[in-house]
C-alpha cells in the first residue's frame, strides 16, 4: 500500500481486508454521484423545482402528507418527477465496488438506507438484504390509509408538466377504496405511513449481524440534518464492536472509538479504498 495515502484510507482498507461481513449504511449523499439532485438547503431544491420556489414551497412542504391535501396534482407532480428521475438514473460505479467487496466477505453484506430511490436494488443488491428505513418511491399506499397494504408503482407512468410541477392525467388511486394514493415513503409529520417491512427486515438484519465476528460498517453520504442513518451506524458499530468508516465530504467526524472519517464524496472514497485493496 502506498505510503503517501492518508492514514484513514489505509486503516479503512485494512479493516475491510480483515472483515467477515459488511454493513453498508447510506444517506442522500450516496445518490449525488449518480447525478441525483442534492436538496440540501432551499437553493438546491428550488433549482430542481423552480415552480415550487416561485410558490415559496420548500422540500419539507412537499415531503409532507398535507401536500396531497393542499394540492394533489402538485404533490404528485413532485413525486411523479422524482419517480421518473430515479427510474432513469444509472447507479454509479461505487455500487459495483460495494457488490464486489460483499462477494468476498464470508457472510456477505446488508444494506440500511434512508434513500427511497431504489438504487441499491437497481445495482443488483438483493431486495431481502436492503432495509429502506424511510420506505420507497417504488411502492404506493392509500392516503387514508384504508388498510396496511402497499403495492408496486411499476404500472404507473408519470406524466408531469415540469414547468408548473403538475401531474397530468388521472391521479393514482387506491385499488381497495379508490381514495387518492401516495408513495410509500415516510414523510415529515407523517402518521399515515404504512410500514409493512420493518419487522421482516429487522429480523433479516439481526440474522446477518449474529453471523459476523469481524464486522465493518461503511457509512456513505449520511448527514446530520436527518440523522437516522448516522445514529444507526454508530449504534450497530458500538453494539457489535465493529469498525465504522464514515464517508462524507462535509460531516465525516465521529467520536466513536475505532471509527475513522473520510472527508470525501462516496464514489471518490470507494474508488480510493478499492485501489488500495488491489495493491
């Protein structure tokens, strides 16, 4: 391994070489390298959705169940645009690196992500090994909700006027009661989210963790504004006496013993570590 490489990069590569299992935790920064919008602050959000900026609406206004009550066509314009964007986006090369590392681990890997874009599954990670703690845009639910069921959004073809952020055509409805449907995503102030996967994924995660003796947690692009992923990473690393590698260009600091921070973008850091592993 090259002597000019930073100590934290070297330590990360050494930890991965010794690991028998990899827990991948990911926040919004993981998708930025695939070209997905960064909604950090109103300026980034309004750049992606200028019509909402003109209306004075921010991300939290739209990522809220009340958006569907206030203006269903506008809410579905926002989510319909995102659904098409996520479907059309190619997962970046970092996902392939993580898949390759996972294949070399005796106990493979497990993914815990707050992202709702489905990029890990599109990159080839098994659905049963991906825990989407905030839900997914690729499934729908009733806004009421009339029952605790969700269904695939695969048959939904978004048609959106991007200039006005308005859904065109018939709005998606619940097949059971014909009420308005919404994405199966945990929103702000959300008491109607249908969480049918938590128990099953909790069990799958526990089974994975129980097998590992030398676990590495690699956290990618998880910020402090919504700290779900960061808190989870630290809790698991502490409980399992695991090494935590925190990758974040702006917020890489971690006080947890045995952790290391890399102030880099996700793809750049993964490629740098992978180069060391190839030496």
